[in-house]
C-alpha cells in the first residue's frame, strides 16, 4: 500500500512540474538568473533565511545585527522586479500545494470530525 502511495506521489510530482504554476515559477527563476545582481541577492537572501531559521530552531535568539541585516537584505530583494516576480510565482505554487495538502489530508480531518 505504501508503495502505491509513493507511486502516486511521484506521478503527482510530474503533474506539478507540468502545471502552469510550476512552469511560470521556472520561467521566473530563469529570468532572474539572467540578472547577476538579482541572482546574487536572491542567493544571499536564501542563505540568510536558512541560517536564521536554523538558529531559531535551535532555540537561539537572533541578534539585533542579524535582524537588521535581514531587514536590509529584504529591502534589497524588493528592489529587483525579477525577484518580486519569482516570489509571486512561488506563492502561486505554494497555494497549489496547500490545496493539494488539503485534499490529501481530508480523510484524516474527516476521521477526527466524526
């Protein structure tokens, strides 16, 4: 049974890659990568986010310098149309994934409601 679910998940991954939302995200990513400054800023932003999330997950407090640096980087990210477009397309994919998660977990929700 688990193998069937995993096979369905792999099929769903392929369907996701073929979706308009994913294609738009991929196109936006390719466009952003063509702007070296935008791409570097995006990479810095991702790295900073990951570092801060890991620190918080370990129960560590963020320093004022870290918070200020993250704010400055977020402002810089907002200056690139390519990154803003990418984030909009990423949000559309995340919305699709949230809808999918709701469909998949509906049997569990129904189980607990009855």
